[in-house]
């Protein structure tokens, strides 16, 4: 039986011997066979990479619904759960339409250093063949739909800052405009061909593997601007506004953690070793941040809370996003640990000191996590993981981060982070003012007291029958 198995394994090689023994006259046939084999290898690579990126796209969508919808929904008061969940769900629909019509073209079309052009309006020219500028081994439509999932969750993150006090209509208009005015330009500057911050030829090449600046800095800083512009919820901070269901938030956080593997590891845009590195770094950073946030809370307050643990995990995930495909695993652990200390300081100390009402701490977790992640990426990035700047004459990777000898990269990261902050602040302020003066942003005091569910949607999240 064993000999038969060995014989079966070598049958393909035995079958190929007659072809190899042919005369030189049959050389064209052999070349054709080689070409066919090369084509088969390319198809196999495309199939494997395409499968991984499509699965990753589904995982990123999982982060918005049900992940973020449950995470944010459980953190608000019972009267606002449906309204809060609807805000994230609305982004899944509205941003998809906007992305197909114009958003993808503005982010990844060929324009100038700051924004893409209009050649891909209505997805014109975005077909099933790969786009070599972005992902040479997957169809252009796969790349497009994967990036769509990032465009969906980014504005949805902002809703955590103005939870429980904004009209549904105002939210929808503001976030759709925000995706065009803030998100698309930032995505183009860092990831788009010809972008000023693009790692391949940009004026200030920024290392942003999966959206630390594009996603978390822009959404987190915009969240802070929204919280300051709108003002506090009625009764804040004197009235108790505790989460109505930590169970829902816990489930949502776990789904976010799982979905984040698609967010980070999928950004390799291939099923190769780089995806493995990003996958491991994602897990390590989330675990380290959850641990340090929990331990800090335990030491200070005497109890390790579930809210602290899940908030720490999300903070670690947000912070490692930029660095996921550039750093060693031990660096990821350290980045996560730093996030688990800095983010709770912002949430518990800085927010209390200044008195702003960032309802669900979108700025404290995503804005701060994205900012420190951008700088730490410039510090810890390693050419051994990702030789993004190529190799020298000796065939060794050129220095990527400061520890490897490229201290200038920290400056590049700071410049990109500063541009992200500036664009988010200015763009958000202009859009908030415009929407406020046209259709109005805030709920009336009576509607805010009654809750989003009844006043905005005519429904209740829970029905208690005696």
C-alpha cells in the first residue's frame, strides 16, 4: 500500500518524461507548456489572493454591522438603542451608493496630490482585471469593494461622539458629505496613486498599513469637533447615563476584534506572509491593550470592569492599525500596552478636565489611538517585515523606522497626522455649520428626553408586555 502511494505521488513527473525527452524540433510545444504552466500559477495566485481579500471585505463589514452597532447600541440608554444602531446601519447603505457613484473615484482615481479625479464615476473602468497601481493579483472590483468597507465604518465611528442627541436626517446628510470632503481626500493622499503622502513617491511618504490616519485619526478628531460643536447631552454630567446593556456591547466588541483581522491582515491585499504578520500584530496589540487598561482600572478603582476590558481591546486595535504590516510582534505588544495606558488617561482624566461630552469616547479611543499609532509606526517599523522602501546594493532592506535608522520617518508620520487633524477639524466644522443652518442638527429638548427610538423612528428597541 505504501509503495502504491509513493508511485501515485510521482505519476505526474513520470508522465512528463516523454515531453522532456523530445527532440529540439518540438521546442515550441515545450515553451507553450511552460507558458501554460506560468498562466496556471498566475490564476492560482489570483484565486487565492482574491478569496482572502473578499473574505476580509466581509470581515470589515462585520465590524460595522453587527460589531459597531451592538458595541455602540449597548453603551447608550435604552431609549436610544435603535436610533444608535440605525446610524451605523444607514452608513452601510448610503456610503455604498455614494462610493459607487463618486467616492471611489475621488479616493483612488488619478487626480492630483490631494484628491482623485472623476474617471471612475459610476465605477467606469473598474472591472474584473487587476489594477496594477493598487493590487496586481486581485480584480479591480475586489479592491474597490474592500476599500468600500473602510469607507463605511469610518463615518460610523463618529456617531459615538454625538450619540443620543442628533437628528437622523442631519446625521445622514452630514456623514455623507463628510465622507466626500474628509475621508476621500485623506484616503487619496495616503493610499491613492500620486498622493502627497503615498509611500510610493509621495512628498512625505506615510506608513499607514490599514488606516490609522485615514480611518482613526480623521474619524476620532472629527468626533471631538462634533462633541464640542453640539454641546453636552441634557443632564450631562450630573445625571447618570450608564450603558443599558453591557452584554450587547461585549458581543459587539468581540465581533470588532474578529472583524479587525480582515481590516488589518486583509490590507496586505494578498494571502502571503505579510498578511500573517498583520494578523499576529493585530491579536497581540488588542490583547496587550485590554490587559493594561484592565490592570490600570483594577489598581485605581479596585475592580476590573467589562467596559474597561473591551474598551482597551478596541483601543489596541485602533492603535495597531497603522503599524500592523510594518512592525515585529514584540513591537505590536508594546504598542498595544501603550494604547491601554494612554487612551484611558484621555477618557477618564482629560475628558473630565475639559468637560466635553464625547458620549461613547470616539475621540479618546480612535482619535488618540490613531494619533499615537501613527507616531509609533514611524518609530518601530521594520524593513525585515515590510521592505516598503526597497533594498540597498547589498540586497538588504533599507531602514524603515527610526529604530532601524530612518529617524526622518517619524517626521513624515507627524506631518501626515497633522494633515489628518487639520483636514478633519476644518472639514467637520464647515459641514456641521452648513447642516446646522439648513436642516438643524440637535434634537429638541423634548425629543432628546423621549429618545431617538420613538422620535426619529417611531419604534422601541424593547417591548415589555405585562
